[in-house]
C-alpha cells in the first residue's frame, strides 16, 4: 500500500488529498482537532507565516485503527503509527510507562520494529527533584527499552525530543514488521554512547533510520543539532549552529547512502521540521536552510525548546516518501 508524506502548513481544518487516509501524524500550534487517525497535538507555536502545521503520513486505503491501553493507533499490513500522552508530574516514571505501553502495543499487534519516535514534553530544560527533565526522560526511556528486552544501542529508532509550552508527555511512533537499518553520523558520538556528563542514562536513538515504507526506501533523519563529537558548539550563535546542523544533516544522509544496496537520498529532496528555541531566529534558520537545500525546501518551523539548554536549533528530515498534494 502506498504511503505519502503530507506537510500541511495551513491552520484550521485539515484537508487531506481526496482518496487518501491519515495513518497518523503530528500537529503543531493552532490546528483544529479532528477525529480521524491518531494525530499528536503539540502545544508549540508555528512560525514563519503559518499559525498551525501538520505533518501526516497518508495511505491510499484506510488503516485499522484502535486503542491498546493508552496507545491510539492506525495500522496497515506493514506499518503502525500510534500516539500516547501521559501526565508527567514524575517524568521518568511517566516516560517508562509511555514507552512500556508502546512496546506492549507493538508486541500485541505484531509490529516488532520501532522505527521512529517523536517526543514532546513541557519544561524540558527545567530541573525537577534535582534532575533536568530531559535527563529524567532519558532514564525512563532507556529503562523501558531494557524492560521490553530491546537493545539500548545499535538498532534503536530515529527520534526527536523537544519542549512544549505546556501539556502532557506526548509520544508518537512509527513501527513496522521488518527490520530497518539504523544510521549513525561519523561527525558525532552516537547518542546512546554519550558520556555521563549529559546524564546518567544516555538517550536511546539513532541518527537516522533507513526503512522500506509503502514500497519505497524512506530515510527518517532524527532531530539534528550543532553537536560535534558529543559537544554542543557555537553557543549564542544561531547562524553558526544552523550551519553546523546542516553539515550534520549532510553527513547523516551521506552515511545512509553508503549502505550496500541502500538508496542515495539528497537533502535537496527532503522534507524538514525546524525547531527554534527563540521565535525571532525562525527567519535566519529558514533562510540558511533554503540557501543550502534550495528555495523550494518544504519546512515546518516550530518554536520549541531543544534538549540541551545551549542549543538554539534542531532540524529533522524525511526523505524518499512521495509527497501528498492537495486536490
Ligand atoms: C542530540 O543530538 C540533540 O533524545 O530522542 C536529537 C534527537 C536530540 C533526538 C532524543 C535528542 C533526541 O543529542 C538532541
């Protein structure tokens, strides 16, 4: 079954192309809720001209949708997209519960391979009970991977983790039945090998995942920032952080293309979600992105806190999926 990526930059009601169905997605800012498909609503303002934006995966036939515990999902024969939101007064425990629920759903439904996760939480850089909330999230996430018998390094999903203005811990995921190829960035220490200075338990994600989705070779590039080795670079310099981020994106896409039998993706043909810590940086970041990948670059731009306090920008990308267009 065909799968398409639909980046909708309009607020208000979603109008998906005729003859397509929402497998799931993420909605930012001011978007009207809709009953169809599991779409995670994220309380983060959309910038650069729009007041709301939605990133959806569309299928040409309706999926089988339902609930498993706190997880809402829609599935095709090869893929399942799901969302879970849990109140997170105690973020580490809430994260372990959320991921535990995701893994239970995947086991019950028969989709063993978690390919991509989107993570959002309020006050991501605040210290609560002596530990930064992002670090609590990492501890809960890693514990849940271990508890489900999944690896905590190597074959781990692509991901992103961002701060919202308010709201519960919110996780969306895409999983499948066949293995995917995890991709690392030669310029960066793997996040699952970050040293303890960034938290006692390291983040459980790959820099990207190559997967066969809807009959095409898709590349899901994780949230990418101005980190080289394991260090954040260019404090307080949005232009330099953006350029470093673009260099990292190029390096990941290159690394993905080096796999035998792998398809070469090009940044020029990918779809982006840009997260800026400060709304006033949106224009600079999107200008630098366009200068790098072309004026027709398709980017959703969102104001969100990034998971290290000194990072001002994070960019994620999807390649290979055909684009849904409005009819
Ligand atoms: C980094 O490279 C920046 O915790 O799931 C990027 C993508 C980041 C995913 C995650 C964090 C995550 O470490 C932050």
